[in-house]
């Protein structure tokens, strides 16, 4: 630690509590949490067990269950109570890839890097087939290919331009960007992304046209797969603009419910290989490929499971009240889900370890949730919230709804915390600013009224409970690792994860110790 940073920290310790507005902050405990989290961290060992040792963690797969059982056992070994695999409802089939060999065999041999998409069937042995180019304009255009698909490997006629990367993959937020976040004003809708707001504007018309085009394309693709399966085609190969330079983004290949049939084999390729095959085939050259893919479905137990554990509260008046931290444990199949989201799960587990190592006796109960099914629509956290706190369909609170204080989430990769999104809860601004003050020297100071979406804090926010996601440096999350074969242990940044776990532990402690629960926004209206 640099001398100036050490001096700043010692100065902060000497300041009276009043400097942090009206919010009490136990600076002595903040220092202990820093010491344990930054100097005696186990977060990278936790991440190793969740990634390299467990493999990918597709929900209901063997890899997910390895990671979930490790998490349960590790939490128990640290003294965290009531660690369990908690069923939240029916998910569907598990799936895992047991073998994958893909190569071009004519007009010459070329090994191909390809990732079968989840919940797709295998080839049932080595198959060699000729490439068939299909112009996938709409459903009607497919009739020209009917009866021609047997033993073929299908490639849509969609050449993808390679775009050179002139910027660094990995970035951190600049001071200017953070200042802009902090200065953001509340929005009436309270959301982000999605359709543009307003009436029948040109922007809205363009949005509707784009949505209609995507829906037509997806219907045509679904019909093509059904026809390919019925006629005995071998497989389909697809790609996308982000699949280049050795990085392949691969996700789901179709439905996964217990009664759903196996999906037709669809494999993601890098655009360099995809374009090579397509150009050759369109030139009139016969292109053939070897494909040998073996997949396995798990159908014995269709339930989805979260990992739940807690440090029980000790205050007679507050011990039944709940503070939660969490992250999703599931991942996609191409990598080992290191930044999405073993990093989040590891830092949440480490935060619980920090608190137990310090012998913390919280006034409120501090509970951890490691969620499954996030990648399919926040299923694990929504299932847990529905059975524990409230159903957003009717918005009738259960008993624990009133006793809930806050939920904190991590799910934006390996980048360190730079602050927190208020999710529109303006009354928490001064509270969080005070809690971040002892960690300014670690780069965390920004509090923004803005919302962020796409992850499990939304399950809590949807039923009127304070749910928050931290602001994290992007690093290479969107450009390189998110849902790709590069989402592996080596792309984690140890110092950033130590910082995250330290701040999360501090937020959990502060929430558990304050006299009152955190302020809430108005209760949402029922969805029905």
C-alpha cells in the first residue's frame, strides 16, 4: 500500500462518525474487514473450485451440482449455518457435452473450433456430410429445399463481415463516466433499454420493423431445424458478428422442459471458419465435414436448486429480519463461467467467510443465495422470492416480506466495484455514500440513481424489496468473456475480486447492524 493511501486511511479512522452525515459507520470494523478481505483472501481458491474443478455450470447439469455441493460444503466448513440445496420449482432437463469433434474434410482437411449449443442432440457416432447452403429469407423460402436435407450439414447463406478491433478489449470506467452516472436524474419509467418510449414516431416504427424481422427470421430458423431433423440432416452450423479471433459465444439451442424433445444439433463457429466454408460452398466446390458430437441429458430430477446459507442474527428484536447477498451460480457451456458468474458467486462466498473469520455477531440474519437458472430468465431468484417473500403476479406479501432489509448482487464480471446503482431508491443515496466513504481509496465512491437490469436483484425489486447491483469496471466482459469459450479462470483479476468481496462484506455488515431496515420504494402493482 502506498504511503499516501495509508495516510488517507489513517486519517479516515481518526474522523468522527458525524462526518458521514447521519449514518453510523463502525470504522474499526471496516478496517478489520479490509484486513481480512484484502490480505487473507481465499476468493481465488473459491473461484478455482467453481470453475476449473466444477467445469461449466449449466443449470441441472453435473457441473452445476458439483459447484453447488462445493459451495454448500465450503460455507458449512466456515461456520455458516443452514447451508442447503434449496429447490425453487421445476426447471427442466440437465444437459452436458461429452464429446465434440468437428473438421472440414474436403476440399482439404481443416480442424474446426465449434461449440454445440445447449439442449441439442448429438450425432450418435461419427458422421461425414456435405455442406448445403440455404437461403433463409422466410418460412416460404424453405420449401425449395424440402427433400434435400438427408445427411447434409446445413449452413445459412449469411456471410458475416469481419470487423477489426481497433480498441482495447478490457477497459475501466473513467472518472468522467462515473461522474456522469452520479449526476444522472431519475426517469419516470425507472428502467433501461427495451423499446423506445413515445407514440407512433419514426423511432418506434423502426423498432417495430426490426422486431418483426427478427421474429420472422426466428420462425424460419425453427421451421428449418424441424425440417432438418425430420429428414435426417446431420447438423447446422451458425455464427455471429462477435465470434472472431478465437472467441466463440455459444448459448442455448432450444427448449429444455422435461417433455420437450431433443433439439436439432446446432453448432456455433467463429466467423473466420464459417465464412471460409460458406465461400467455398457458394463457389460450387463440394465441401464436406466430419462431425462427431455426443451429448447427455439429465432427466431424473427436473427441479432447480439454489444454494442458501446464513449467519443467524443475534439481536432479540432484529434477528428475524433478513439481509441478503447473492449471485447466480449457473453458466453457459462454452467456458467455465468464470466472469459470468463464478466471480460473483466466489465474492459472495468470500464475503460470508470474511464475516465468519472476524467472529461477527450480526444483529440481523445475513443470508447468501447462489441462484440457478439465471441465464434462462432469473428463474432461481424469482422462484425463491415467490415462495419466500411475494408473488409479483398478485403482490400479496408473505410474512418475511416485512422483515426483509436489502439484497445486494454481483453479476458484471471480474471488474472491481466503483459504486452502486440505487435502482431508483433515492432514500438510500446518503446511506450508501456513507458506507462507501471508507473505500474511496479502493476506487469505490459512485452512487447513481440509475437502474441496471438483466440480473437477480430484479427479482427482489419486482416485489417491492430493496434490491441492488453494484457498479463494476467492464474490463472485457462484453467484448471477450460473456457467454463465450474465453470465460475461464485466467480472465479473473484477483485484486479486483478481493476488493469486491471486502465491500460486499461491509455492506452486508452495515445493513445488518443499522437500527432501521433500508428505505423502500412504493410497492409495485400486481402484474395480473
